């Protein structure tokens, strides 16, 4: 038994120590810190009704930009610009609020993805550009979300 504990105890101890959670080590990623700060700015601004223009850049069929209206935290209408064609109520469920974009960034940090680049509005904190490459070994899986002219 002494031989078993002599050989098993050190690796077991090392494995246990590696799993320890040191919450005070300030090992938060730069992306997480930036997201936390941006969400704080957005929360302090207390904006729950707004309109923004959304663009999606990806290797997918091109679409016109969307003018998205959010009322009391819910997407309530959207139309393509410049055509002016409104989306159906059912299609609105596929659109994001600013909080949804924050959640998308958080998911990309947590997964993690191969590449994540986010630019935040310096005044209100909402993301203006979210560029994600999910897997470097897969061609054409990149997507960029752009939010502009938030009012």
C-alpha cells in the first residue's frame, strides 16, 4: 500500500491543485474586462427604447441593412433600408437587442472562438462591431455584426 500511495498521491495532488479556483487571481481576459465595462456603461445609460441600423457581413447571401426598433427591451419592428420593406412579426424574433449582442459576445468569450474582435461605443458601451471567426480551420465561417446610428 505504501508503494501505491507513493506513486499515486503526487499526481492526484497536482491534479487537485490545478482544479482549484482562485477567484482573487485577476485572471480575467481582456475581452471579458472590456465586455464588463461596456455592459456597465450601457446599464448606467438605462436605455430600453432605441433604434439602430444593423449590417451583417459574412459568406452568405447579401442583404440590405436593417433599421431595428427596440421598445422597452423588445424588438418591435424592423425594415430593410433602402427598400423600406418591413419584416414580418415572426421574423422579428431573429433580431437582437443590444443585450442580445452582449450575450453573443459573452458566448464567444466562453466557448472560446478562434478569433473575437469587438469595438464598443465609448459613450454608451454598446458594441458597434463584433467580428467572430469560430474555427480557423473552417473557411468562410466568419461573421461580422455592425450596429450603427443608435438613437
